[in-house]
C-alpha cells in the first residue's frame, strides 16, 4: 500500500502540467508563510520576542483565529489578520444571498456569481478596516508584564494606527490574491490551502508541547497511559473525519425521454448526492463566535453594577461560562446542533431543487413531482443533518475536554478535533481528488483507488 502511494506520488511529477501546478502551489504557499514572519513597522522586537516566548496558546474563537493565521497575529506580522476577514465576508454574502431575494436573483443570472464575488471583496475591505483598527489599537496599548516594556516603539498614536491598518489590509488582500492564483493556476482551492497550511505550521509547537508532557523535566502525563490513548484517539478522529466528510446519501433520480427542439433526449438514471455533513465547519465557527461574548458581557456588567448581590451573581455566571467549563460545553453542543440545521435551512433549497427537477423532466422514483419531492428532500436532509450535527458536536468538544478537563496542552489538543482537523483533512481530501483527476486523464493510478493490476482480477 505504501509502495503504491510512493509510485502515485512520483507519477504526479511525470505529467508536465500537473508538475508545474504543484510547484506553483507550493511556491505561493511559501510566500504566504513568509508574510507571517515579516513584522509590522513600529513594533518593539525585543519586547515582542519576550512576549512571544511566554505566550500560551488559547482556545475559543481567538485560538481558532490565531491557528487560521498560522501564528502571524502573535508575531505582529503583516498578515496578522490572516484570511479570516475574507472568510467572514464570504459567509455574510452567502447568508444574504439565501435570505435577500435581490442577491438570490442575481446569483441565478448570467455573470451574477462574478458580481457577488466582487461584492465579497468589497466587504472584505470593510471587515479588514474594522478588524485592523481593533488589532492595531490593541498592540498600541499592550505592555509586556515581564519588564514593563511597550510592544509598540512608535510615538505617534494616529500615525501608527493609519500605517498599521493599511499594512494589515494589504496583507490580507495579498493573501486573497495568492489564494485566487492558486485556485486558477495551481492545484486545489487556494484560500482553503492557505488556511490548512497555516494550521499545519502549528505542528512543531504541538510536537514541542507533546515532548514536554512526556519527556520534560517535570512530565505531567504517563507515556504508557495517556500517550497510547492519544495515539488511538488521533487515528479514530482522523478516520471519523474522513468518513463523515465523504459520507453522502444518494437519492435516485429518473429522467424521462423528452423532445428539445428537433432533438430527442432518451431517459436516463442518475442520483442526487446529499452530504451528511452539509454545513461543514460553519456551525462550530458560529457557536464559538457567539459564546465568546456572554462571559465578557457578564464581567463588564459585574464591574459596572454597585449591588453586591448582582456583582457576585454576574461574576459567578462569567466563571461558569468560561471556555472549557461544563456549562460552556453544554451550550456549545446545543448551539452546534442548532446552527447545523440553520445552515442547511438557509443554503439547501429543496423547493428550488424540486422545481428544477420538474422542469428538466426528472423525478425521484415513487415520489410525486413538485411538493411531494420537496417534502421528501426536506425529510431526508433533516435526518442526515442530525447525524452530521452529532458528529460535529463530538469532534468539536474533544479538544476542549482534552485541554480543560484532562490538562492536555492546547497546542496538542487542537489536532484531536475541532475546526483545525476538519479543515485540514477536508482540504487535503479535496486536493487529492483534483490530483486524482489529472492522473486518471493520463491513465495513471490515483491516490484514492487501488492499482490497476490488482483491480483486473
């Protein structure tokens, strides 16, 4: 099996077009990684180095954001905002397209998708502006507790804000451009590959933390106990993510014979694939984004109120809602279930699918066209969404339980579930499928199937 994999990997470089695409992809990914190490002007390098050496990986939305940026936000790099503003803008545009009739109509018109993509870029600039101002102002007010040194060495506050915001916006838009170039001239989805590469660059930090857990001066876990369980859990999580990412229910579709102009089209059979994990990682991102605020709001209100009773209760509620607490996990799980159905409700339009099937002479065997088809698709999607939502809940809560309840380092725990592993595995599978198509066009064996010699018998 491993030998076949090596042979297939070698075949990738025997096809000139595929070889050039792979080299081009790796080259632009390297440029994106370099941007994460170029420091913004005006940052005190000595204080930053001391702060970075003592920084601890955090969970929640900020930990997810830092992972997507590949640690660039910790390094105060020009790509500190990462690709997240573009992802945020794209999500907003997708939701508006599903909920706003004008955008929904535009998406169905010829050339409408191009305009919507352009709107997404404009919205990315607006998100970058707000996010950049918050980030730059946060850097300005940061003082390292070790020696009291300020993180920013510049003296003019306004000039530093203007300069830094422009640089951060340019860094994000450059990443977006690099992602688009990879999609067009490389292999795989460029934006997704940049995120996956940033996530995988955290592996050295995870390896260092893992070494400290088992072989450090003061090891905190047993190698024979915790180590074996972590290895088993890692393989189980990766296998589960691969299975659920590729899982789909195939709805059979029959097309009747029909006359179009002077040409007769014969009837045919096909199927409609309904993905089990239709929402992807979106429910996790939504849940983390919303749960970031209740604890902060309770803390802020506790400082504002004068009543001792309210102050104590608000403080207790803020502690109960801390990242990793059992109440946090319970609310987190419920919100993932809710947003899984919410995303499917906004993005999966069973009525439009039923109408399109009816117009093209297609029908599901045993189901009446029109309303009957839409009701059938609604029931089928609701059932498989429940399975996907339960899976997402389990995968999302594993790293939190490991980090907060079992005292596993956050750098290690993030690779045992959650958004990081879902994105990394999903992007790698998608890239392998694209490489597979290039290989099969040249009659080479692919990664995802057995060799031809064995397949003949």
